[in-house]
C-alpha cells in the first residue's frame, strides 16, 4: 500500500472505521475515500456497484456493519443477519469485479462457539454452537470470512479477515439499549455520579470474563496486517488479557469517581462466560497493543464525558 494509493474505508463514521481513517492519516496516507450511509447505501447492490465502477479503489477496509450489544443483537435478529450479509456481500463482490488489490474484512470474536476452549484460537471457528443471543450476527460475520476465503480460492483475490476482541474508544456508541458493556457502564456510572444516585445496577453476576482493546490499537493492527499479511483464514486482534465484568465495573467506578454502590442483577443474562483471544498468530506477525485498559478508559471518559459534557 503506497502513501497515495486509493483506499476506501467502508463504515468510516463508526468507532472502528474512524479509528482506521485516523491511523492511515497519521501514517501519511493521503488518498482515502469514504462515504456516509446517506451518500452510499451499502445494502443497495446497484449503488455499491456504481461506486466501485466510478471510484476504482485499490484497497478496501470493510469496517461497515450493523452492530450492537446483547439487547440489540437479541431483539433485531433478522436485521442483524440480513443487513450484515448484504453489506459485506456487496462490498466483497464489487472489490473482486473491480480488481481491488487487497481487502480487509472485520469481524468479531462472537463468531467463536459459546463454549470453545480458552483462549480462542483461530482454528476453533465452526467447532461448536454459537451464543444464542448474537447468533444471527455471528453467522453473518462467519459468512464474510468464508466469502473472503472463497474469493481467494476461486479468483485469487487477496482478501484477508481479522477478528478484533471487544473494542472501546473514541466515537463509541453510548446508547444504553444498543451499546456494548464498557461504554454502557461508563455512561451508567457517569450519570449516577452527576445525579447523586446511591447505586448502579450492572447486568448479570459480574463473573463473565472479557478482553478489551482500544480502537486506536485495533486500527493500527489492521493497517499493519494490510501491509504484512496475505494469507487465507483470519487473524485475532486483541491484548490476550482478560478482566471480569465485576472488576471492570469497579475500575470504571474508580475512573469516573463514583462513590455509591454496585448492584449485580443476576436475573439478567451474562452472555458468553469467557471470550479471550489467542493472539499468538498476531504476535508472531510482529504486532503488539500499546494502550493499557485503565489508561484507555481514562482517555475515553475524558473525551466523551468531561471535555464534551452532555
């Protein structure tokens, strides 16, 4: 990828896509194309075809997706499988038709079986049943990985896939109905602090273990792999470090400066017990994360709730 190569970042307004754009710009890439969803509806096959035919991007980062937390995944099951399959199918197929030099597809570690051995190795894909609450989304993402591999097999396309762990960072979604656990907890604790609430309720028992990666690190890994990885299959992107939801809640309480109590509601779903990625493949390729969790949470909290107080 040359500094003047034409690069299309699909989904540039989301946390993942915007982080990739920022990393590319920081590294001196000057020819980045992006379209808002109102300018280019990636679900529309003809619109995507017209875009690729006119713009002819050389490299594609496929970060566009319909995403959400447990509630959203479980409530809008049809939307999650339908929209994600359409988005990735349109972009991947048009990348082939228009001779894109390389495409990077972003998935999620929810593609792994619910009870897969830990840590999660890339080889564990399709070895067991998925977590029920986000099965439609996971199946869409698995289809994206396999589609990239199929186009590599049949057409010799250099399409690669990456599976980031749980992400957080700037431009995250803080909607309590649709967000992931870390931004949801940040908002809950912040609002409890400014409203002088005596307690904060956290879903589940607090026992599940999760791994978190700052979006800036994820983006840097994606650009690194676009430059250095050209194989079939996919690469986990993570830290290889996990924390319980209970410990995460207490860490966020500390960062926010909240003084009340934390109540865990065990009647609410826990989700998958553990989701720790095996990052051996990524480490062997020469990349490692830089931002530690507490530092990252402090940066995000300051940017979202202190500098830009809602």
